[in-house]
């Protein structure tokens, strides 16, 4: 049994690793997608729209299965030789694509909520469009996007459990293997639930702290 | 291909490059790790079993470094063809259907399959030592099969998804019984113990390990020992068709270890009997 | 890419649509029925009851549905007590286990959705109902719930789509709905990409249909309430556009014209705080 404690520790590590890396990459992907969707570039905006609509309309499990099985085939076809994707890479890529699509919608809504006057003010100060984005819009957007973004991160933690279906040794996988080989599903799945609940609680609490930190004085919600 | 997919591919590409160099010489062998005594994960999280011992023995003879990776049975063949690993040793029978997608080595093990049914069903007794080769079913054997088919009618039978047993079960009893496919044999065992399914079809030795365990008491072997047919000539190593060199290297090593009795030794160690292939003439 | 496999898959996967549909609809109905009283308990002044409901929703929204499903399917099946019980004939079947797990999960999410809605019903309306002499139950039934339902309609649409997508997890307990059939086909054809692509088409079609349905429902309800509420329901006018965005997005900038699955409710354990703005 103690061997499974070690395995659960490793599984916890994998879950956290996958969640943080795909969360970080997905945020970048989501931000770019949101900016493209709001841009005047018609074709890229259309493609970005297609990406978010399709990914958000599919079960996460299916997205993961497609990327896991199809991704390697696609990359192999493009590069013309076999390229190995380890399960970790496939898992991170799949969750990044999912996370990025939901992120893009949150960011787009947040950017839209910023008054156009801000943009005009930035340009009248002589800032270039990119400077305006970085210095004026993004800092304000973060505050608006934070609550929804926090919720999205919590669900990302939960979505990592789907990666176990394609063989990555995360918390869920350890529980799955243990439940089968020790024939004690109740114990193992309860242990997994406790770990996930701890992780989601932790991320929820840290986002609450962040929100308080980003709150502008005098702008609290009644 | 949109930007995000492109970014994702770039990321995957970057991740894959890290591994591409480290594993130039090594052969990566995938195994399910959930079908003892062929392959299993022990309490320390290590892969163990006949597949693993034979694999290490063959690699020693081939003078290559081998690493075993655990991989779900579901999708193990597509994962091989796209290059996630180089070989499959997972108690996998050589079949015509699989040969369309991948190449096989010579068999490194034989074995047979059998039905297992719950004891509390009180089914009429059968001769569990009778042997039926599905490739050539005689008249008497057809009678036995028909009897079994009559007793499993309206029952629920479990089987491992994507396995030959699944295909055989569907072919033999699919019309009369409800068939449920599981992602692992161990989950099938859980449901057999719980009474969600009345029985199942799998490799004899996989059953044996389970039936000998504490929970295995609820069920017993039923009907004749089955082999041949869709199960093919035996268990072999699955390899990509392009890797003809690897196939012949494995074949040479299998022939060598059959000849000097190493495979027989390993077989007795894991199965209690000799299921190693007969030495080539 | 093998087109023939895609077409063949579509033909086979049609058989799974019914099960996907039944699982989704039944879970949603059960979830809805359970969640409405729970939501009222959740906002009640009884701290004990409120905390009890919060514990339920917190745990079910804080753990993966996959774990919940396995706990119910494999975990409960392990207990002798459960196997001897009255419920075993039902829990024996993967269908009922999946339905139980999905309903409990959906109820937890829907409870929080309605809690947000109930809390955002303007207190003046409630006071007016009380002044009319309506009992507490009648206030809830005739005034608070209909208003709350209208407010949370977009969030509820997300829950419906979320549930449809979550039903794919039933494939992990041997059920042959769309994803289950697809996974079985993969082992027959060894062509995962094509088969999953075909499965994806089905889900896209279904999510599209659901979001259109809810958009129509929302438009219908908005029209019905427009007479006494001419200004925009969200009150505050949104910025028309931004320069960089260009004029073509002019009409679409308002958050309320978003398709319902903008924020997938399953992905949002906690309601966005802005729901409280109305009070």
C-alpha cells in the first residue's frame, strides 16, 4: 500500500505539472486568439472564431483523444518522418488547445468591457498600438477577466483527469491502476477525490487572494 | 490548420525533439501491464511478467537497450504505428486483421482462451479440459459449442476491448448474449466480482491469476479450452511494418532463446507450464 | 485521411446518438428537479441547511466528474452492503450508474446557477410580492423562480451543453453512446483520427442545435418582458467598439449577444460575481 503513496505523490506532481504548463501556454494561446478575433484581419479572425467554436462545442475527452491519436499522425505526415510525442507532450498539447479556446472567450469579453476612451487616450498620448495593448489595455483587462479565469483554472485541474484515459500517470491513473490491481476501487477513488478537492480548493483560494489584490480601491462591487 | 493548432504542433515538436536524440539506439517496448501473468504492474509500480522477462532476454541477445512503457490496450496499435514506441509485447496474438496494420515477429508464446462464469449461476457442468481449435471445428466440437451457446444465452459477458477475445466472443455468442467491452481486464474482474456481468472470455492464464486470488472464488472456468480462429498462431511481438530489420532481429533472438530453452524456463516461471513455441526445425 | 472511414463512422455513430440524448436529457431533468429546492435552501437564512447544500455543491464541483463516475460505478459495486440492497438491480447496470453520477453532478452545478439567479432578483420585487400578501412558497413559485430562471437562462444553456459533452464520459463505464461507439470503432479500424473526427461532427451539431434553441428561447422571453422594460436588461450601455477592433464588430460587442456556450458552466464552479450587480 505504501508503494501507492509514492505513486500518488508522483501522480500529484504530474497533475500539477500538466495543469500549470498547459494553463500557462493556454493563456498565451487564448490571449492571441482573443486579439486576433477582435482584429480587423478577416481571415485570421474567422479562423480564430472557428477554433474557439469547434473546441468549445466538443467534449474535452474527444479533443484529447483526437489530439493524442491524430496529433502524432498529423505531425508525422507534415515532417515526413516519425516523430515521437511522449504522453506528457500530447496531454499538455491537448489541454492547452482546450484551455486556450475557453480563455479566448473570457479575454475577448474582458477586452470588450474596457471603454474605447482608454484606447483613444492611449493613442492621443502617442502610444503605438502595441504599446497601447501592453501598457493600457492588458493591465485593465486582467482585473475584469480574473474571476472567470480563476474558475477556468479550477476546471483545468479537473480536466487533467481526462488525460489518464490516454495513459499519462496522473492522480486519476494511479487511482485507476490501484483500484484494478488491489481490487479496492472505493479506497483509491476516494483518495483521488480528496487530492483533486485539495487542488481545486487551493487554486480557488489563491485566485480569491489575487482578485483582492487586483481590486481597485473605490471600485468594489456592492 | 489554424494558428493555435500550429502553435500546438510547434510545442509538441519541441517536446518531441528532447526525446528524439536520447532514444536513438534504445528500443521502446509497450505493454499493457494489466494482464498478469503476461504483464502486470506490481505493488511497487514496476512492470513485471512474461512479456517483460522475454523482452529483456531478447534485447540482451540483440545487444540493444530496451525500455518498457505501460500503454493502454485501447489504441496500443495506432500508438505503435505513429511511433510512440517501437514494439508491442503485451500477450498480443498474431492475427490477420492486425497484420493489415503492423508486422509481427514469430510467436514467443502460445496459450489458449476460456470462458469463465460466475459459480452462483449454477450452470450445467461442462468438460473444461476439452480443446477446440476454432480454425477447424469438428462435428463433436460443434455440439459442445452449441451447448455452451445455449447456456450463455441471455447472460451478460465481459471482454477486453480491442482484443481478439472480443471478436471471438461477438462471433460465437454475440447474437444470444449481451457483450460488454472493458478498457482493462482488471475492471472486468471488478464487475465480475460485483455481479454486474455473469462471465467473460479471456486468455486462460489471465483468468488463472484472477481465479486463484482472494476474490476469484466467485467464478470458475466454463466450457472448452479455445484457440485458433481469430486468435491466430500465438502471441508475437508487434512491430511497425517499416522496421523490417527489427522484425528479423527479434525473430533471430526468439529462435535462439527457444533453442536453448530460455523461453521454456521463463514460461514455467510465469505460467507454471511450458507455452513457449516449438523450436524451429 | 480516409474519407471512407469517416462516412462509415457516421453511419455507425448514429446508433449512439439516442443514448447520448437520453443520458443528457434525463440527467438534466433530474438535476433541475433536485436543484431548485436545493437552491432555495442554499440562500435560506438557516445556516446549517445552507452549509449542507454548499458542501454538496462544493465537493461535486471541486472533483472531476470522471472520479465521481468511477466512485459510483466501481466504488459502490465493491460494497457488499450495496450489492445486497434494494438498489442493486439498478446500480448493477452501467446506465443507471452513469445517470446517477451525471444527475448528482448536474444538480450541483444547476443549484449554484439558480442560487446566483435567486440572489439577483431585485429585492423590491420580493417586497412587492410580500406586500401583496403572498406566502413564502407562493413568492418563490410565482415571483422569484420565474424571474431567476429568466436571469440565469444563458448560464443554464451552458449547463445543458456542458452536460451533453460530459455524457461522453459514459464511454468509460462500457456504455456505447457516441464516444463509446467511436472508441469501439477505433479498435476495429485502427483509424482513430477519422473516427473521432466523425464523432466530433455529431457533438458539434448537437451543441449548435442546443445553443440555437436557447437563443430562440431567450429572444422569446426578452420580447415578452420588453414591454415594461424598454432599456437593455443589462442596464449599463456597453462601449460601442474599440478602434483597433474596427467597425464590423459594432453590433456584436455586447456580452448578451454571445452564443450561450461562451462560458461553459461545467468549467465554472463559482458563478461570476457580477450577478450581484442587479441588487
